C-alpha cells in the first residue's frame, strides 16, 4: 500500500479500493476510483472501515522508522510532480481535484527547486532584454553591438 500511494500519489482509500481489473499492465495504467476516507471492510466489502491510520501508526511504531502520515506520501508525490514540471492544471486532474488551488495544499517545492526556478526566470528575462536591445539597435541602424 505504501509503495503504490507513494509512487502514484493516491489516497489510502483509493489504494485500498483497487481491484485487479483496475490495473492495466499492458498499457501501464491504473483506474483510480476517487474516494475519500472509504475503506473496504475485511469481513464485509459493502461496509466501509473508517480509517487505516491506526494500523499504519502501529506498523510505523513497530518498524521504528521515522513517523509519517499516509497522506504525507500524497504530498511528496505532488511536490515531486510539480518539481518535474507538471503544470498545475494537469497535476490537479491527476490528484482528482476540480480546483487548482487545492494543488497548492499538496505541492511544497524545495528551496533548491525555487532557486532553480528563479535562475530560470532571470535567464529568460535577460534574454528578453538582450533581444529587445538588439531589435532596437537594428531599427536604429546600429550594428556590432556586441550583445549576444
């Protein structure tokens, strides 16, 4: 469950409700049933179990790994997807959100990613300024500005 939630940004309830026929190995896709907080009961699949957090918390405690919430996996996935360049509209759809502003709760770009984004923006602006200066120089009949 942890690996599937981590690798695909799925809610715990979505992972728990997966069926074999939801997984298309040939095309490498998963049909995700968008459910919030609905888990199938072990003895009666028609009855939902309210949460899996208790079992998760026990497993984390028993394994002695650093504590984390199941939802942290979804946040991690969304952050990595944003850092990989997936636009917010697509990311919202992939997370099953109807509004882009919901994505802002999930994606938390690292300082390094923000720094690289600023460097990219500065480079873009510098090229725009150089292009504008060259254009102005050409219009004025000035050549050999040395601007590249």
